[in-house]
């Protein structure tokens, strides 16, 4: 007799193979395809495909798959935050409801764990009271050294919703940055073909951002940025391309002798300042105040 499952609302419109890995057994994709070919799973009494988008209420039957075992894989280590680290996130919360939270992400912590970043926001949030009965879902990212507005979904349904809104550009973000040099007030839009690499494959991606100079001097500029596209390191690369790299950026910078006499910054002076979007005809607007380093630099130099 097969084991029978009913698809919950949280997995509505998810791929079947992702549901299978999460709810049944996390097997390599090749074994999931083999299980499907052997008619070991059926959805609504019919043979399925791994790419099938399951719907709330679908009946999934899983027949005997005991011979399929999880392959030996390196154990993924999770970051274990201290109680102090968990409690401090109360100070960063901008919004908390049943479907998502919005935080003012501090600089210096990655959104998720990576090869160079063990400590991360997601593993910290898992242990907070805001995710007692669920888990955090990433819907967008900020660079480790970038501070500011970050949305984290509480349900798979809202994670998919936010992902869709970002994809169709219905979520509008505003950043502020402090740069070296005087940014020309004549520049209103930055348009670039940015080069990225996926393993060894070279990719060229169109990047568009609107820019407005708020204050400037011969040494520095304080600018507002509205990215239209969402490319990796987009704003950092685009400001570098016009000769005005962001203060504190140790990846995209210009080695100019004159810069050695200017004030340096130990932090990346890029901040996700505002975000706005609409869900079910309700407008959401959030603003994250910048940190003290940012504020001090503004006061001393403008």
C-alpha cells in the first residue's frame, strides 16, 4: 500500500521534485527521475513529472522506495548564534506580521551561509521568536557589507509571491551611497553591460539604475540610487564604472594617488534605504535609518 499525502497550501505551485526532497527524502535528482520512471509516485492517481507544479489539495501516493537511500554527503554546518545575538534582532525589526518580517540589516553579516560567510542572518533568525512556528525564506539579498531594508518571508506562499514581484519589477528599492569624487549631476541613469561568470561561462547582463546627486563636494558625493534591474554587485560596479567607487569598497575601487590623502572608510557606505510594494491592493512602505558611521561621515563632510 502506498503512503498518501495531501499537498498543503504552503507548497502550492511548487515543483514536485522540490516537495519530494523536502517532505519525503532528499535524493539526487537522477534518483528522483528514476523513481518517477518506475511509477513509484503518482499525483491524483496519475503518473507525474518532476517539474509538475503541485497544487493545494493534490493527493500524492508514494509506493515502496525503501531501496533508495540518501547518498553520503558532507554535513552542512549551521551557524549557532548566541542568545545575545538573537535578542538584539528586536532592535532591527521594521515590520512583523503573519507572512513576513522586514529588518534593518546590519552591515558585516551575510544573508545566508556561504563559502566565505559562516555567520548569517537566516541562521540567526531561525532562533528568534519571529520564526517559532515556521522558518525564514530568502526572497532577495543584500551584500554582506551592505546595510538596510531586507524582507524575509515566513511562508513558502509569500516567498513565491515576493519572488514573483521582484521578477516583474513590482518591488521598488532605494539605496543611498557615499562615493569618492564629484558625481556629475547631469547623469540621471546608469546603463551598463555587466560581465559575470558562472563557473567558467562568461555572461553579459544589462544593468539599469537611476541616480540622483543629493550632495557633493570635490572629494565626495552623497547619492540616491534606484536599481531597475537586480544584478550581483550592480550599484557597486556601476559607480565604479563612472569613476566614483563607493567608500569602503575593497573590491571595486580605483588606485589613485590623490585618494590616499582622503578619508578612508572601514565600512562599505552603501545602504538599502527604502522599499515599497503592493500586495492585495495594500501599499507597503518601509524605511531603514542608516548607521552611525554613515551619519557621522555626512555630518563631517557635507
